[in-house]
């Protein structure tokens, strides 16, 4: 499902003294199959934008098409859209509520697929739990509150992907996790991206996370898309990002230090690529600093 926004605007509390314009003409296209990142400081409009994608925030200005769904149409099939565009909020494990893992994961499926049989539901829940790395037989009848924090987050993700959405949106998916937990979660998302959801969109303030995982990203600032491109293209503009109150990955900071000392390292800012390029530079491969590839 291709996502196309043109001139998207949104005002909170319109026609009141508290009116706040969150989106001021967003133009953005996310292609089917991308692992797309959205960056921006608090109040930049990034969360308001992603909540438009499955109509949690209803379209009031501009144009937005998600696959075959035109959200400007009054007859847009919102229930159908929401089954195909899944949303995982920050700290999703805090939103678990049911008595058992099975009931929690099955909840969304019951809402989106009226009349589904118990056999079909059980098969779908079993499959979703397997995709997030949990054993149905071990956890289905347990209370989600008996599980570890990492397991609860996986249960929450299973409850969203159980409908097999074509687009999966995650708001700060690795928030609160230690480095190992972050890596495991991102590995899980890449696995889901490969076999379950065609397109993944993550909202993150972690620039290293964006550099390591995303095919492209958009930088939101003051309700608009200020930059859009590959992580390599975006993080090469460190001064512009700093002017917007944003940081750059550790690899970009290291590249800037090397640049100040006369060494140019052309990198995509992933750790693996950066280390390889610096080692090549150290060995004198590629004909010198300026030619290091």
C-alpha cells in the first residue's frame, strides 16, 4: 500500500482560544515495501501525521491516500482500513488488559473480522504469537501480567499484527529497552517486515536506530516535512538537523570529527559500514582519505 499525503493540514481545538496547528501542509510519499523512519522533536507534527494513516485522527485538510483508501471520502471504509494499517503505540505493553494472552491478542481480530470462527481465531492467534517469537502452548492461557516486560511488548505487537496488516506503524518501538533489548526488537521488526507486513513505519528520536534500520526517513519540523531521503542523505546535513534541535547518529559525529582533521569517510552511517570505511582509510585503501569508499 503506497501512502501519499499532499498538503495535509490539521488544527487541534479549532475555533477556540486553544487552537494549535499541528500540520501545516505535509507532502510525503511512502512507497510499499519500505522500512520508513519519521524523525522530529516534540511538537513537530510527526505523531499527528502517523495517526492520520489509519484515521485515528480524521482528515480535515489536504489529501491522503493509503493504498486504495482515499481518506477524504465520506464513505471511506475505516474499519477495513484499520485492519490493514496497524498502530503500535509507545510502551504498548501498558495497554494490555485481558485475563489471558489469548484474549488480548484475539481482541482486535474479533473487532475487525465479524463472524470469525473459534478455530480460525485460534489459528490466527497461534500464528501471530509464533511470528513474535512466543510459544502459543506456553503463554496463551497465562495472564500477560505474569510475563517479562519484553514478552509483554511482543504480545502487544502480536495483538496488532494478528489481522495481517499491510502497513505497521510503531511509535518509539524500542523506548525503555536496553541495547540488547533494542537489537532483539529491531531484529523482530525486520523479520515481520520480511514475512508479514509489507511496509513498516517507525517514529523515533533515536538517530542511530533510524540509521541502522530504515531505507528512507522524513524529518518533521514545525508541522512540515523539512527533509526526506535515505539516512545517508539526511545525516550528512548535521548542521541543518542541529538547527531544528535534532541530533545525528554516533557514526555521523565520528565522521564529522574525522572531517575536521582532514579525513573524509563516505558512509551510510550504519556502524558496520562506518567501521569498514574507517579501516579501509587506515589501511590506505582506495587511494587516500578523499577516495575512501
